[in-house]
C-alpha cells in the first residue's frame, strides 16, 4: 500500500498517526527535565512547549482517525473485543487534555519570575509523566486489539457472528465413530468360536489337527470366557440396535445444545418477553417510546451528529440503515431490527455506549412498538 492509499484507509491512517504522540511524549520527558535543570535557557523551554503543543494536536488528530477506524470494525466481534475498544478510546481521549494542560504550565514558565518558573516546570514535569503513563496504557490496549484480535487488519473484514450454530455434519460423524466401535466389539468376538474348528487345508505340509488347535484354544481363552460367549450368542440384534442410540445421539445433542444455550445467555444480557398483539396496540410512540429514545439514544444519534450514520430523531429515519447494519427498525419484526440487536448486545458495541443497558421493561416497550408496525402515533 502506497502513502496515498494510506490516507484513504481509516485503519492504516490511524496506525500511522498514532505513533506521533507516542514519540513526542517520550521526547517531552527528557526535554522538561533539561528545562528544569537549565531553567535560565528560554530556548530550551520554548522547544519543550512546542513539543507538547504538537503532542496535544497529534493526539487530537489520532482520536479523530481512531473514530473513523472504529466504524470499520465489524459489529459481529465479541463483547470482550468491543469493551477493549471502548477502554482504548476512553483512555486516548485524555491524552490531548493532559498534554494541553502541560503546555499551559510550560507557557507560564516563560515568565521571568524565578519562583513561578520553577513551580510551573515542576507541574509540567508531573504532567509529562502522567501523559506518558496514559499513552502507555492506551498503546498497550491498541496493540492488543491489533496483534491479538486482528482489529484493523484484513483478518476481521469477513468476521462471522460470535454465536454460530453447530454444523449438522458433527452429529453424523459422532454416530459413525461410536457405532463402528460397538460393532467391532459385538460382531468380531462372536466370530472367533467359528475359527475353533477350521476346515483342513490340503496345502499345509503338516496335518492341521496337530498345529492349529493348541494356538486357537489359547487365543479363545484369553479373549472371551465361556460365560461371555453364552451372553453374546443369546443377545438379539434388535437389542444391540436399541443400545446404540442411547449411547451416541442423546448425549452428543444435549452437550451441544446446552453449550449453545450458555453462550446465548452470556451474549444476550437483556431477557426478552413474549409479544402480544393486544399489548402492542396499546403502545404509543409519543407517550411510551420517545421518552426512552430521548433518554438513551438522541444524544449520540440525532440529526446533526448521527453516530454510526444512524439517526433516531424521527420514525422515518429510524427505519433507515446505519453504516454497518440493516434497517434500524423493521415494522412487525422487532428481533431482526438492527436497533434491537444493538440494544440486546447481539451486535456490538452494545447500545447505549458508556451507559447502563436498557432494562427489561424498556426493551419490551420498544419491541411491542415495532411489533405493532412502528407507527408515529
């Protein structure tokens, strides 16, 4: 990828910009220490001030590029990944503020008052250390996202949902393997007594009666007792067929289904209730739905800001799609509406971001409203 293409790739652009504040922060600490030791040198303090102004500016630019890169992250990644993205973003926001305050201390240190100069340099040194610590933690989170989870790389461009059904091919494979083992145990052993009395082979030089009987008797006695032989002869084939399903199919299905159910409960944090047409017709958009949207959603998804390209300011815009998913509201089909999937956490990040999830009653009201046709009433 050439430099021109990097400018139009949000992930690559963020990766290129994010290293600038890291370098400037590491350079700023020794500059401040040198400014404190040689506090009469105005040129050195001015260079340190310039470094932290650039640090604050590049941190702000990196934040903007990071928000653009975050729009490219698939919403089907796990909640663990998206929580790390949220923490990385929250930590990075503070870099520009701390660097800006440190720049203010350095600006005040340019005054000729000696005590003021020393005090401001001391505060600036503390600010530089805090800036380095914040950048260190933020960079660690960003590195974990890229190198451990592949966020921002081609590995996650075609990612699949976190919860996937178990393939149908697994169950037949389990049946074949177990049935083969049991058939060998049941069928091979009863055939052994038939070998006890082999027909003589005329091609042998020695009589068969002198060579074979002793070997066969020892083999039969070591493998199967007379009692086991009797039980195998009495056991009908129908009973063997009845035993096989009890051993293979139910246990495999129970384990698989319970595993999927556990994953579903972990990912879908808000329980849903059955929908009733009688309850749905009683829901009013203005009276019941809009207060929920106004409290939880409108601050980020209004007509001006439209975080993620989604606008909830009107019913018409709510039915449109955002940047990543399908229509936010599908009249009559609440559980396939993208807004409900985000609220429940099926799609990530779970909405509303950086707030407590909706409670069960609020979610039920939204689902009833969509179930009734999502009318503006």
